[in-house]
C-alpha cells in the first residue's frame, strides 16, 4: 500500500475495517488533536469493569491485550503504510490498564493514574525513549506504552502507599 499523503489524518478505512477500528481506539484515535489522550480516556472507561475481575483475571487481560496489541498494531501500521500512526491508540489503552492494575477503586486514583501515564507517555524518559526510537513493528508500537504503563504503575502504587 502506498504511504498516505497525510499520516496525521485518520484514513476513512478505520470506519470499515474492524482491526483498524479497534487499533484506533474504537474511533477515538481519529481525533486530530491529542489522539493518544483520547485513546487513554477510552481505555480509562473500561477500568472500573476490569477492577471487578479478580486480580489474576485483570492480569490475564493485560497479558492477552498486550500480545494481541503487538499483532494488531503491527498489522494496522503495515496496512496504512505508516509506522506508529498517531491514531493507533490500542497501545495507550493497554498502557492505562497497566497503570491502574491493583490500584484501589476511586476517581482520585483513576485521575492520578491518567495524569502519570500521559506524562510518561508524552515525555518518554529513558528507557522508554530508547525503545520508541529503536524497536519497530507492532512490538515497538506497544512496548514504549507498556513501559510507560509499568513506570506509571510503580509511581502510582508509591502514591497509594504514601497517601492511601
């Protein structure tokens, strides 16, 4: 497939192709301003449901969602001819789910997790920045957000311990 003229614009195919629709966060990644933030918000909507699962069930969803995401993001990136199109936000969805795993329920923890994850995803401190630049394909698209989610998870659990 030829490279799109505007890789920052979501192609119309995301509304017809179910894989692209999922990778684009059920359409949230089609928003031109801050698609990663919108995708994270979509992921956040699922967290109260995930928190109803036993801890191992939530963890299993994280593992399966991450593995699926490596395949999905790689497929959609290849289909679009753009490595890590900004509208592909499945990685942000899994990243926020990781951030909020085992965190006590409550809007304050959801908000804190959202802010921490977005900051780490945007600023990309080392080693997240290294992974973002050097690991490619579906694994590369997912891995920087998985690392941001893990780092945000650690920071958030530190806050829970200090303030909880």
